[in-house]
């Protein structure tokens, strides 16, 4: 992953090797956790990173980082493209809005993530697009003017692929449908639940909203912990349709302690932060859930059938078991 991130940064900086950047006002979108400014850069840099683990790493390296873009009239925008087409398009549209006329926009990504096809699609509308290829990836760049800006901004279209009236956006977990594992978890919950509840890795809020709808006022509160700032904002909007009190924490569940204590924790934990699946992440979520529960409090979680979470539950919880499984997923419970 670190190697992949380094290759992406090399690609992004490639067009700067000749032109230089020294005194520019730069904004970098989705900069990887180990991002460093171009060599010789003496200007002002604003880094945008909504994923909290990467945000914290960038901040610790001394960079000025925000979860959402701030400021306009930048001289240079760098866009690290990811795997989600709709999200890439939204970020390019946002970058175009933030640049002054005459500024440079540089975007880079890997072929396997669709960066080459994105560049080819853009090249049919933007004749001035330049590009280079390296490291199984592509970098493309152009100079901003009102026509280019209008074309790039038109990439951010109103979408009709949201599930059942929820607020979501491309790049968020299961943005275009309710995740079947999360649905199975809700269906498997006991008939009655009460007290304070935490949803760890809450995404755009499906579990929290469903709990509030199903158990209503017997829940004292539902708190949502989520690393993706944009998903948490969507969850905030989705939770406005229910009347249970809620707090929203932009939080890295693996690395930051949870300060409140809960009667119930629910979660559909992530199993990768980069490309490769990593069951350690779910293990960290289970340990965080244990720490966040009051004595006697209960955890309900859903996971792919093959993930070995029972062993982690055995180590810390007083009791645990399985409620249900289908062809793909299992719902587990544990008592602290
Ligand atoms: C499998 S999704 C579940 C989302 C939602 N609870 C649902 O059921 O639809 C896991 C969520 O965990 C979030 N996540 C990943 N790493 C995280 C971390 N270190 N701390 C907090 N949340 C994290 C992801 O952004 C994602 O929204």
C-alpha cells in the first residue's frame, strides 16, 4: 500500500518536474497518508483528506489538512484518483471550482482503477488535456479557464442511484443499495433493545436509522462513529428523519479511544483499508466495541462467513454465539 501510494504521488508530481511549483497556492485532494509536498515547494499547501486515519497521519507529518476543501483561487490542484468513478468525477468538479483561471489541474491514478478510461473520456471533451503514463498509471493535466471549468463541473451530476430515499454519494460503502449483510443484522436483532447504542463504522447511517425506526424511544440514544467525513455528513442527514437523540463522531475506531459507554454496540465492520482484505481491522473493531460497552452490555455484528471473529470474541467477552447465517454472512452476538 505504501508503495502504491508512493507511485501515485510520483505520478502526480511528474508534470511539475519541468514547470516547478515553488510559490504556488496548492490544494491536494485525497492525498495518501504518506503524502509529501513536491521537492522545492515553498508555497502554501492545503491538503483535503476526509478519511480520518489518513487525515491523522497527514496532520502528524505537519501538513495543513482539512476534511472538506476550504478556500478558492488556488494556483494548482492535485487530484489523487481512486477506485470509484462517480467519486473521481465529483472531486474533479470540485477541484475545477477551487482553481483560478490560468491555474493547473493535475490528476493521477492507476489503470486498474479506471484512470486511463477516465482520461480518455475527458480527452473527447477537453482537447487541451495533456498526459503521461508510468507505474501502470496515468497522469493528466490541463490549464483552467471558464470553458474547462464548466465542463469539469458538469461531471458532478445529480444521481438517482440512492437506496430508498437515503442521502448517499459515490465512494461511500454501499452507496447505491442497502448492504445485504447490514440488512441481515437488523433482521437478526432481538425483539427488544434499550439503552444507549453505538454504531461503529456507521457509514451513511443505515444501521443507526433502522435501529431508531425499529426500537424508537426505548433507545436512549444512538451514537455514530465513522472515519469517512462525507459518509458521516450523509448519516447526519439520514438521522434527521428519526427522533432518537444521536451524536456523530468523525472517528478512527482502530486508533482513537471511545469515551462514552454503551449498553449495545452494533456494527458491520470494514475488512479492508487498502485493496487487500485484512481481518485485523475487524479484530480492532471488536476490541474497540468491548472497551465501549458497559459490563453486561451486548455487541451485535455481521461479517462474511469466512472471517475468524469468534476467536477474537472468545478472548475478551464473557459469552458469545451466532444468531443466524446465510450463504454469505453470519450475525454474531457477544456479552461483556
Ligand atoms: C462495511 S461498512 C458498514 C457501513 C454501515 N454501518 C452499514 O451497515 O451500511 C464499514 C464502515 O466503516 C468505515 N471505516 C473504515 N475504517 C474505519 C475506521 N478505522 N474507523 C471508523 N470507521 C471506519 C467505512 O468508511 C465504512 O463506512
